[in-house]
């Protein structure tokens, strides 16, 4: 992986941008472990603009800088892989070379989905990752055409390509975070906070008249927050597409960056 002087400059700019965006309000994580940072939207963007591997490196550097400023937590450190994985997925879809193409994204998704169903939580809430399955399906349906769309001559195709890349990256980030969260409960995520959530959750379900939630505690929490997850990830995707498409046009016209 060889960086040109222009790419080094862009990597430095994005690393600084991560630090700035990370200061915006985030979404609290159940258990008091931290929050979902707005920098999530930057991960697919650096992948699309810089490619899978340079984008992944940029995401890792940017998220690390965002993590150490102004405070740190070990759970935050555990979550550092979520950004690079999103960048790799989006960046692989945005390229069509031997070492970076849609197949890399498909393999990453296959591993993530398999790991989800290997957990008791994943088996109990088997329906939960339907958005992730949708992203996986888009990768398999469009394959190298996603790359073609990004470089097409029409705005509609370019936006479609950017949407597939962004959505796939956003959902890969989310599934990676879910798996880290599940593995951290009891160690870095408060069991008491989970139990308090379960009590509130039980009350909500009794009052709502909905079918009983899964008996597995974490599966019940994931099920309860599914509507919020849908809204959150769709909003992140829309913002990512808007920013990614605008930056693609601006950087291409300026000659600062060449995508290929």
C-alpha cells in the first residue's frame, strides 16, 4: 500500500475531521459504555474516496484520534475496528481491482453475519439484522456494477452507486459494533444497566399489547431498539450519501484525488 503525497494530505485532513466531528452529540449505548459517534458517517466516505485499504487506515487513524480526545475508555478502544471495517466494505465496492472489489465486501459480510448467528443473542433475535441482510443482498445483486455506477455519466447512477456503498458500510459498522457489544456485556458494559433496561422493556411490552419479547435478555434489548436502529441507520446513510457524492465531485474537479 503506497501513498502518494496527495493521498497523505487527504488522509491527514480526514483524520483531523474525525476529531472535529467526534465532538458532536452522539447516541448513548445501552449499559453506559459510551455513545455512537457521528464519525460513523465518515467511515464509508473515506472508503469510497481513498479505497478499501487506505480508507481503512484513514478510518483507524481518525477514530483513534477521536478516541483519545478528550477522554478515553477501554470499550471505546474495543470499538475501533468498526470504522475500518465499514471503510473496507464501502471502499471495496467502490473499486474493481484484484485486491479490492465487491468480493472483499461480500466476504466481510459473510463473516459478520455468521458470527451474529453463532451468539445466543443472534439466534434468539434471528430477525433483527434484516437491514444487514438487505445490504448483503445488494452487494451480491449488483457486484461490480456498483463500481460502474459510481463512474457512470448520469447523476442517478452515481447516486445509486454511492448509496449502495454507503449503506453497506454503515450496516457493516453496526453489525461489528453489535458483536463487540455482545462480547463486552459483563466486562465493559454494565450488567445492572442492562437489567434496568430489561425492567423498562418488560413494562413497555406489557402495556403495548405486542407479542412477548425474546427470553434471552440481550435479544430482548435488541428487539426493543430495532425501530430506533432503523431510523438511526437510514439517517446515517442519507447523510453519508449526500456528503460522499458532494466530495467525489469536488475532489475530482479539483484534481486533488483520482478515484479508480
